[in-house]
């Protein structure tokens, strides 16, 4: 068995990279890929943890999210990434910074729509890259927000999430990944 699309706690996953490796071994996986959102921070710890398990391959990978149109989200996966490359890390850091700024705008848009949420709560929840599920979690953990959300769910996505460049994601994947 293989799973080439796993998220660790470096983005929106529940488990640390080390825990993912251990679970994969326990479940008899032959290969896994750590594909955190706009981050390779989980790759080195996963590769280090993998050293204990000779029958398991850990593929260094990344998932770069882009928004070519406000209503369209693309997740582009790159495998066998050069996760140590400083230019790649710098580019991913810039993407994460832009993602954080977008997240602040999302929180402001949610506030304008009457949802009770603050960016500090979102940032505290995320142990790595801030992604939409972090924002959603903070929203739904307030009972007033849950009721409002039930009433307005369909329109919310169109108004709130506006983001980044598909071309930028493809360029990074093709420049720093052996397999696309």
C-alpha cells in the first residue's frame, strides 16, 4: 500500500511527520509522501523518522495551492522535491506569508459578514501553514457562528475566499520537483 498525499501538523494534518511515518509502518505501507500545503517543514523530520523502518519509503513532496479564479482552487503536487534548496524554501515562505495575509482578509471578510472570529485564534490553532480548515474550525466552534453558517453556507464561499496564482504554483513545482 502507498499513500502519496499526506498532510502533517506542518500544515493541516493531525499527526506530526514522525507520527505519520510510524503509523504508515504499523499499517504496512510501502511508501508515503508528506505533501504539506506550501511547506516542506515536515519532510526532514519524516525522513529522519523513516530511518528506523527500512521497508518504508518516505517521498519528499509538497502541495502548492493556487487560486486561478476566486471560485477555483487547484492543488498541485510535486514529488521528490529538493526540500533543502534555499531558493525553494524562500519561495514557499513567500507563499505562506501571502497565505497568511489572505487569511487575515478572510477573517476580516467573515467579520464583515457578521461572524465572530479573530485572526489570533486562527494563528494559535495552526501549528504550521494556515489553511482554510483552521479558519473553519474557529468559525464553527462558536454556537452563534454555527447558526449563521447554516443559513448562509452557499454564499459564504463566493464572498470570502479570493487568492493566488496558478502559474506561480506550476513554476515552483516544475523548477524544484523531479516528478510532477
